[in-house]
C-alpha cells in the first residue's frame, strides 16, 4: 500500500535559543558522520566529541560513584547529599526512591558518563529527590537486540538486591525511566518485572514501524527526525532480516497483539509518557499510551510539551526542560507515597 501524501510542514521552526540550535546542529552532524554505510560506527570520531564527566566530589549537592554490575555492565549512581534532599535534618538514612535510568541515543550513542546525561541525572536526583542509577548498557551495532534489555534487567535486579551496599538506605520504591531509546529499554524492563517496579517514566520513547505515521511525515526535517538516520539506527539494533514491525520497535502493535489476555499489561506499573510537539516520534508515543490503556494498564498519563524537540530535556535552560523535571518529580513522589500508604493500610488489616 502506498504511503499517504505527507501533510504540509508545520509552520515555523522550534522555539530554541541560539546555543541550543548550535548544539543540536553539531550533534546531528556528528551522528551523521559517525554512521558508516557498512552498518558500523566510527567510535573513535564519537569519542572525540562525546565529552565524559568524571565522578568527582559532590557537584550541585549530588555525589556520583561508578559500580560494576558484571564484567560488561556498569552503573553510575547519583545520590543527593544536601540537607534538604535528605529530609531537612541531614539524616543519611532517610529512605529515598531509586530511579533506574537508561540514557538515549538510538541504542548506538552515548553512555552513563556522557556529560549531558551526567548533568541531567543530577538534576533529577535533586528535584525528586532520589538516587539515580544510570545504566551503561551495551550499544548497537556491536550488541544488538536483546542485549540492552538484558543489561537493563540485570541493573534492575542489582538495585532490587541492594546495589551491593552502595545505596545510603533501602529504597522507598524503585522506578525505571529513560529517554528516547532509553525509554524503549525502560518499557521492556518494566514489562519483564511489572510487580517489582513502582512506576515507569518514558521520556519521548523511541519506537518504530514500517508504515510511517503522520508525525514522521510532517516532522521529517525536525531535529533528529531524518528518516534515513532512523532507518539506520533500527537496522543496527534489530535482529538481521527483521523489519521495524519487530516487537522491539513497534511496541504499540506488540501490546495490542497481546491484548487484554496478557496479564503483564493489567499488572503494568503506573506510567507517564512525555511527548514533545516537535518530536517526530510523538504519534507512536501517544499510540503506546493508548495501547497500554486498552490492554488493561490502569494508570497511564501523557505529559505534553508542545514546543519541545526530541531531546529537549538535555537543555536545562529551556522552560519545558525545567517543567518536565518538575513533572517527573511529582509523579515519582506521588507514586511512592501511594505505595507507602498502601503498605500501611495492609499492615493495619
């Protein structure tokens, strides 16, 4: 069946300050230059420009440490150190939620040490406040499906088992979260362990499919929206010979195929899906939320950011970026309080 004629482009351009425009243009050019025609990645070129943050003394009231989960998997753990974050009296035993976080990058780019993700995780740790376990999962094309999902599950199990004693106290609740490809991973980890996860934060999750959506046609020239680039990323991640209708890419369709007969979705944790108005993937993200609801998930919300491009949260100066961090903090704290109250009610019964 022929693809529908694309609608006219959205008028104007995303409302970005000049610094953000320059950084987006530079990142897009770097990504394009690093993706080779033979399906491999120029890791040396990426390493020159993908600035890594060390784990220094506490920065902005957040300490960070790196931990080996296995011989190939590491986690960067961010913990608040300020008196306000620890409950007002500086008590290091104050129980905080833990967010297991998966960075974006199309399954191909970045790491837990990438400077922008290091800074973003510090913002989350302070705003919630929470301990953030940022997962350095294996990247494609060297490690295809399901390697990132397996690494995500291993990281969640590590946190649930106490993180090797690295947490300041037992977690009040454990959440999973991620942006772009990391949002896809967070979904898959939650689907594998729905009863162990207090909530899911899917920030502009990266989903795909063979038939183009209206937003993919309309926003093909938006930042990080080029169809050739997206097709390359899916080829690098999915099993050879499969299409973008594979269950790892076309997640909304995979959920619908399971339908209400799949108990995973009825037991799926509370979820918030963050959607940007200038993000090429927005139609699939809303379809994902609808599919979860239709399959029986009881608590699924969509947070809309009409002026936001893909990866807007990397720019802390943007109003939408600040609002999203506040929204995530409210979601995590509301859900953690609900679970706490449920536990108290059960103890009284």
